[in-house]
């Protein structure tokens, strides 16, 4: 990795660490299962420990995706008043070397129920 790329990654990480996002410790959550993976992230269902609340944890696996993640979080925060937009809860990241994890609300059961009520068997 060239010095410029490494430097910009560090700057983006610092932006994430010091922005006004809620920060959580990875020990606060217990991963239950993987929902899916993509080119730059994997998404898991997790319990917030000591509760029955489930959340989606998006683990960013591609270092070069950090800038896009910051933009994604900023956009989600601007529109999260809408009931059809998944709410951003915070991030799990303590230092520059740890992979970024986004904590978001989990809507899978509710979405599945909504679609089952629509009787979309022909699609």
C-alpha cells in the first residue's frame, strides 16, 4: 500500500473516531448469525448483550471502502426520520487498526411480515 493511500485511510479513520457518532465496544454485542456478504462488507445479526434486542452489525472488510462508509452513514443519518429507512445506531471501532463495524436496527422480521401480507406468490 502506498504512503498516500495509507495516510488517507488513517485520516478517514480519525474522522470516524471523532465524528459525533455513538461508539460501542464489540464486547457489547453477541453475534448470532451472518445475514450476508458483499464486496466490501459482511452483515450479521447480533444481540445487544444482557438484552433481547437484536441489531444488524455491518463489518467493513475492505479498507478502501472507508470513505464510502462515512458517506453512507451521513446520508442515513439525514433521512433516518423516515419509517422505511433503517436507523443508524452507531459504530464499533476503538482504534485505527480495528475494522469498522456499523450498528443498525434490524428489520428483517418486520419486512418479511409486510411482504407475506401482500400475497406476492406470483412474483
